[in-house]
């Protein structure tokens, strides 16, 4: 279906360019009033259909408007084709092939610059959490309850299924949609694992991609010949590979790029490729968030090389991808951040007041070690040991999965953890510290430490501070690792020592030589000063003069609980007794004393006073 208007339209008053095109007559009644989501210039724009489809191209630049116009036109042609066919049912092989497209899309988008490996770990957890709602065997207690609607809603936060299908001219019946949604989500989990591996520097051949069959577009939109004369793109890349002899990993990657291009244009007849097809694909890649480097140096480079080889060997008369490239700058990155000091102080204060062992100790241990929350949540009593007078956490594979070989390490306990009474808590525990393995149901998919970590994240969200990966670039658990590194550098600790403590791989081969001794790590951790509870407020509050000099000094140094002290004074208790009450209340939080023991101690102090 060809759109009647093939050029951008310039608004006479604003000067902004628009796309305007007629909805095909045979679809007009069916689609009137329906809303469509289109990618324009890297943003999602919603279009309400009438006789026309009209959307702002978001630019006053004529050249950029032409590129965006071509991309929008291509998207709408795919939507019209899907609407004309109506919902279809896919076979299992076709569903897996489409899931493979999603896998390759994500891997190729971030292959060149995968960023922080921890971000991909968190993404896997989020997808796995959503997928758990599709498990019909869930008991609803130790695992997420069976609730496909909730699962569908949560997965929709991570990818747009309608946009994915629309880009391929597909409309599916409900059973096929549900099956594809789950397989796409799992493919994203696998892709995140691959990108996590890339982030660690392991770019060996991608074996995960081999599990997925190639996707064949169901519609031949232009009724093109099937090939067979050596003009099919897959035949061309095979011919190029025999001559060029690329590495297996490179060939796998290039095949994934060209498979994506075939899916985009809807056919694999290289004779019919047009320059405007390649330009529209380039724009779609940019709209989907690919970096300029990825588009120019990876995806377009692969297409240019294969088509160029075909021209040189007289399979094609011209290279449709020649001279197509991105000529604009890169986007600024969005690195994840650590907690601010006031945010950290708020969380640690809430943790100190919590009656739950999980909320009481997991945030404090993360804050004082920079360990991954999953490592903390899977600790066992036997993993807390004393060696050469140093109390430490021993992270080992026996307790649960670890990220990489460097994750197996010994991390000294911060003095603040010991002062808070963690060793007393340890005496009351056997086996895993923060969950009961006996409560795990046979066949459960999600590890219990992950469930504990998710609960901690939800608890942090309930504290009302601004956290969240999308809005605030602060993961409610992982932000502790960032803050720990910042506090460590502020204390003058070498990055190599911090990397050894947190289990990060050394950035250079030279820094991998030698080791960080336990006593070195212990001295380093002891130098790190954590944000105190008094920093939870954004303004400074000096203790009132009515507190008295001794009490004011105690409040300022956080030796006492100021709120308890003030309340005691208000009740008419003498200043010395009020100070004793406040000091013991502070100790109750730090040393794990029960309220009854605190009352006994207050009584003893009064009798002796």
C-alpha cells in the first residue's frame, strides 16, 4: 500500500515539518479513531487516525525532516499491511524466530558499548520477576502469584509488543500474542546475559543466538520474486564469507544485522533493495536508540560490505547502501548514580529502626562493603568468619551464584556493622541469614536471594526518597555500590583496593598483578565514613541551647537520639536522666538491645545517680 503524500509538509506558521498521509480507503472505516504509536526522531509519538495520518516530525531542518518522513512512511505502510491482513496465528517456530529477532536487536544495539554489567543484571531480575507471574504452578507465597495480567503489564514497561509487531506488519491473535510476549521476554533475559558478558570484556562467539531460527516475513509486500539466482541476501553473505574468511563471531553478528534488515524491508531479494530502504532502516535504528557508532561502524558497514562484494562479483548492478551514513553527533550517556549522602542517611536510619532482620542488616551491609545485594542476601552464618582478628564476609559459590571469578572474595566487616550488634544477631542464626530454604517450593524458578533483594528494593521505595532506574538513575539496591566507591575515593583509597573489595575486574592487565591482603582491605574499609542519620535532613539543625552543653555535644555527635531526649525533657524528666534515656535508645539501635533490657539499664543508672 503506497501512501499518497511522499514529501514532508511544512507548517506555515511554526516552520516545523510534518508527515501527512491518507489512510488507505479500504481501511479508513476500520481504523478511524484508533491511536498508533510511531517512533519519530528517537521519541514515541501517538497518532489518532482519521482520513489522514498526521504527525509532527519534530524538526525545522529540511534534510532531517526527509529522513524522519521516510521512517514514518515505512512504519505506517507496515501498519496498513498488518491491518489489512487481520490477526494471524503463528507456529511455535515462527514465535521463536520472532523472539530471536528481539534477542539480536538488543544485543546488536548495545554490543559496541554495553556499559555497566550491573545494569544488565538488574534488567534480568526485572524481566524474571515479571515472567514469574506466568507460572501456573506458583504457590503465591515463596514466588510471585500466577497472574498473567500483572505479568503482561510489567513486561510492557520494558518493551512495546505492538510496536515490535507493527514494525513487521503483523497482527496476532491473543494466544499467539501471549506466547510471543513470554518468549520475547525470555529472549531479552538471554540478551542481557550476553551483554553482561560483553561488559566484562568477554566477546567470544555468541552461542545463544544459534538457538533461534531465522525469521521469514509472512507477507511479500511487493510480490517480489523469491530469488534463487544468487541474489538473496543470505546467499550473498555466504559468498562474501567464503572469500573474506571473517571470524565466526563476526559472521554471526553480521548475519544478525542483515536478518534485521530483511525483516525491516519485508523481503530478501537484493535486486529490489532501494536506497530509500536503507535510509529508512538507518533512521529506524537511530529512533530505536542505537548509537551513531553502532549504526555507521557496525550495521550499515555490514550491509555495505556484503552488497559491495555482490557488485564487485557481478551479482548486483549497484550497492543500495553506498554513501548512506549518519552525519550527526552522539547522544549523551545516562550513567547510573549512587545515593546522595542524605538519601543514604535516611535509609540507614530507617534500617536501624526496623524490626525485620532483612531490612535491618541488608542495607547496612551493602553500604559498608559495596557488595552486590544478591551476594549479601545469600550469606550464610558460616560465611561470617574471623581471620587474624578481622571479622569478614566470605563470598563463595557454595552460598549461591556469583557474577565472575573476581566475585569470590573475603570482605572485612565495617566497624559500624560490628558496633551495631551484627555479631549478636549472627549468634541467633544458622544457615542462610535472610531467608529459609525450607520454604522454597520444588520447581521454583526465581532464587530466594533475588526475592529478598526485590523486597528490600520495594522497602526503600516506600521510604519516599527519589530512587528508580528510569526516572532518577538510581537503583534502590545497586546505588550502594556507586556510593561506596565514591566514599572510598573521598577517603583516599586506591581504586585497585576498592575493586578488590567490591569484586570488580581490574581495568588493566597490570592492575591484575598482585593481590589485596585482608589487613589492607580492613584498613581501607575502616577509613570509609558512612553518612549518619543526622544527614537525612537537607538543612542543618543545631541542638538548642536549652539542651545543655554536654547534651548538645552528644546530640551533635549522634551519641544520643535527639527526638527521645527532647520528648523526655517535655515530660519533666531531668536533663541528666533524659540524656541517659536518649543514649540508651541510641545503643538499642546500635547493639540490638531489647526495649526491656534498655529499661533495666535506665533503672540501674537512676539508682546509681
